């Protein structure tokens, strides 16, 4: 385990599977879409496992079709998802206290996600995070997305934090790859969706089991 920076200025997070447990609503939207088109809906577990890969992978849980056909299905699926965006989506246990304690220390926090902007912005507003996050970079903010480091570097610039004094936290190997390439201290989390992978093999500076362990790593006091 590599020690975190001595003077942390900010913490950046992936969104789905790291800050928010959004899989229940993503699955519910797929169930609704399958009902519309007369297709059998997949089990929740199958969808949860691929949430980090985005809407196309979620649709592929129900439809064994080409990328072209899945892309044609995507607008209606996302429309249904937007309609139930925060019905069951909640921060993972310990996240609310973690963010409050980051703020109380005078540090900044932000979000770097591959989720489209129109969904990200509405979702973080529903969580009352839109005025608290120092930076939000979405999957369509730039021409590239994670694992490219550019979205992470843009978030650092928007939050006015130096990459070498910033931490990037995520539940997917692409988060670790992007954070490492951008020069941040990288944290892989075990509580997220993981895309069927093993965070111990992603090359992160450290792997944590829960938000309370992350808080301890950052030198924060968060009551369980």
C-alpha cells in the first residue's frame, strides 16, 4: 500500500458504483423497456455486474444484438431510466458522512463519470450535490472518457487542485487507469459493481473495503 499525499487538496470520485448505488433504477428501466418490446427481462444480478460498462452493456443483458441495434434501442431505454432516475438510487452507506467530512476539512470533492451529462446533472441535483461538488465531468463533457486521463485532469483544473495532491476513487479498472495516468493517488473500492473484476489486480495505490476505511485513509473521522 502506498501512502496518500501528505497535503490532500481534493478527492475525485466515480459516480455509479462508487458514490451511488444506482443499479436498482438502471435494472428497473430495463425491465420496463423489455415489457414494452415484449422481451424477457434479465435478473438484477446480471445487470448490476455490468453497470460500470454503461447502457450498451446493460441492454446486452437482455438483447444479444449488434452494437448498431443496441445503439438504436438506447434512446428509449435512457428515456425510461430518466423517468425513474432516483426512485431507488441512494448513496452507499457512509458516503454522505464522508463527503461532509471532506468539506469540513476545507478540501474539495468532485465527480468524474462516463454517464451522459443530462443524466448526471439531474441525478446529482436530486442528491443535493450540485452546489457542493467542486467539479463534475461527464462522459460527454470531452470527446474522450475514462480510461483516458483527460476527464480527470479537467476535473482537477475545475476544482483548482493539483493532481499530485488529489485522490481518485473508483470501482472499475478504468477509474484506476485514468487516475494513475493523470498523476493522482488512486483508490479502488470493493463495495461497487467491479465489472466482474478483482480490484486487487488493477494496480491502484490502495484498495479499501468500505467508505469508513476510505475516511480513515484520508485522515477523516466518520462515525459508522
